[in-house]
């Protein structure tokens, strides 16, 4: 049954306060004793926006009004849609402004670089970025010609004024053409890279003024110049040593002129002489392998000590002697001066050779005589000794050495005495022979010497026994023609075919026999005399013969 104005079934009416979101009684106050059949009209004072809006006629007392169900409450976490839209609108504005700024900047760049060089543009290595063509041309013409070229030296920095040498620079249309070839629409590609181009500068200057300007530099004043010097090897106190090279400061004038010409042509304003290798330098340095090798060889050649023992005196060949014999060439080739080695050996010969020297001799009769003939004495073989000494020096030997002799004497008692106390003495005028051993006369004997009338006389002088032989057969020509052959028991030659021997064909010796029946030049001795002589004499034994 529907009896309410809104046709709400009775059984759908809610409890009085169980399902409403608002308080009905507060919106339409019907009093404490409401008539169930009274229809409440709130009148003009009723709040149309009340949470319990019952329409034009609300009958609460009768209990037959059923309000609409209360809507479900909205979730509390839902974001406000108005704020989100506002934020999106701000971002759109920012992006739009950035795009407009980028477009404006790009357009400005296109406009700017239509008449200017790119930001990082360089010409001939000189930065001309963001310059106009006139500005860039000024850099390579007026600015370059006003520059001074710095010549950086070891001791100082000097300058060459480009204007002072009449420098004029012309670039033609090259710079203008380079700028025109730029694509202003691509200007941004040059912001991080480099764009280098080269142009040919037409440079003119007064060559005479330029050469004079270079000659006038302080580095070419003679008092300021130290020429370079190679390292070299010299004899030190105890051994050879290296004297280091001198770098000096002598400038290569011709090369510097060429470099300055290039600098004027290319707009270079700084020339470092060391960096450009414009100083004359030594050829050889102390650490060079050739220098070190030469030093080692020179040290080896002078490291040995050779000692000559001449009995009464020693001669030493050591560093102090050989250092002057070493020759080191400009290219550090080491050699030994053979002429100086020869000079040294020649000095030994002159000092210690006694062959051919005059001898002062005291005869058995007590007379002091001077003997100049004969071939007895010491004689060094010059060529062989020179070669042997040179070999020992090259090997750096240290040893006691004896010269290579051509002839030997029996002793070296002193500089003038090479006979000593053992010798055979023969007096032609006395026809007498004496044998001395260590200063003692152990035998004297009459003899027969050569026949002077037949030009076969025994030759005076001092000789050494050549050898001895027993027995022997003596042969030779006779003075009157023909030849002879004689057998002897003891043969002791001393001067070619002249010698001492026994003469079994003779029965008498001494006196003047030699004048009428003398020998062919030999000294004829009695058998016992010859035998005793043979026992004592050796090769080189002195035989002293005088008139």
C-alpha cells in the first residue's frame, strides 16, 4: 500500500536513525508530540541544503516517508585533478620556452657566422675564431708585420723587427674565400672541434736589411761565441783520460737566415735556437762508443811495464814513456807511433851498443893502449828489437826483457867495459899469447902470427870467438898461388878465416918467425896451448890483438 507522497513502500522505510547521514530532527523540528498524520512543512526557514531534504512535504510523524539511500563516501586518497593539470601546463610552458630559445640561438648563430669565422677556426695555426674577414686579414697583415721575431738563445733573447726589414704581407682573397666557404647552418659543429686551414702568405722584405739584422745579433759577436769542441783523450797523470766535449754557443748563421725567412713568410714570431738545432754541435761526445773504445785501447797499450836489464843499469818502459807514443786520430783510431818506438830503440843502441867503440886496454906489460878495430861488443838488432818492443806494447805486457842482439859481448861491467877479466891477449910484436880467467893469467905462450910480408898479417883489434871445432881441416889460398889444406886438432876462429889453432907442422914458435915464415893470418899455437885454449874459450870469448 502506497500512501506517502513519494510512493515509497512502507516496508522500505528505514529505522529512524540507522541509515541517514544527516539528523532529520535537526533539519525539520516537529516537536515532542508530533502528530503521526501531520505533514511537516519546514516553511521558509527550512534549509534547502540540509542533509535530510524530504521534498515539498515531509511526513515523519506518520512514519510513512522513506528517504533515498545515502551515497557511499569517496576515498580519501584520490589526488586532486586540478593540481595535476596545472603542473603539466607548467612543464609545457618550460619546454616551449627552451625550444624557442634554442631556435633563437641557432638562428642567431646562423646570422652571426654568415660574416664571422667559426668559433674554433684557425689559419696557419693562428686562432681567428669569431673574427670577421677584415679582422682576420689584419692579423696576417698589419699585426704580423708589427710583430718582432724572438730569437731565444742560450744566454739571451734577441729580436728581429719585421718592419725594420721592410716586411710587407699580402693574403689576397684567401681569407675571404675561406670564410665564404663556411656553411653558417652548421656553425654548431665547430664548437667542440678545431677547423684549421692554411693560406699562402705573400711576404716581401728587404733581403739586405734582413741579413744585416741577423749579422748584428749579439750571438754573432766574436767575444760572445764559444765554438763547440769534441771530446778528446789525453794522457793524465797515471793513465789516459777523456776530456768532455764543449757544446759551445756558436749559431749556424746560414741556417738561422733560412729559419727567419720562413718565420716572416709564415707569421712565426718565436725561434728557439736549441729546439731548432741551430747551434753547431760537437761530433764526438765523451759517452760515445768510439770514444770509450779508444780510451780502453790507449789504456791497454800503456798498461805494461817492460824492464831492460843491462847489468849495470836498468831501463824501464812504462806509462810515462809510452804515453807519448800513442796516437789518437780525430776519428778516435788508436795507433802506436812506430817512429817514436824506433827512436827509443835507437837510443838504446847508442847507449848500450859497444861494438865499434874504442876500448882502453891495459896490456900484460902494463901499457895502456887504445884499440878501435875489431867487431867485438854488444850490438842490438835495431829492426828486430823495434818489432818485438812494439808487439809487447800492443799486448800490454809486463816483463823483464832482453833486447834482440845481433852481436853479444861476454859481459857488461860498465858502460865502457864489456871485456871483463876473462880474455885472450895476443901481442904481434912480442909473438906472445896470454890467457886470463877472471882477472888471473893462467897461461902464456909463444905463438906465430900471420906473415906481414905476404900481406897475410894477423889483423889487430878486439874480436869474439866465432865458434870452436875439434878436429878441423883448414883450407885456403896460398899467397904465391895455389891453395892449402891443413888438418888441426883445435880450431877457434875469431875474424873470418883468422883464428887460433895448433900447428903440428911447426917445431918453433915466437921470435921473428912470423916475419919470414908466418901463417896465412892465423895464430899458430903449440899443441898444449891450443888444447888449453879450447878448454876455456866459448863463443864470444874476447880475443885482443895489438901490435
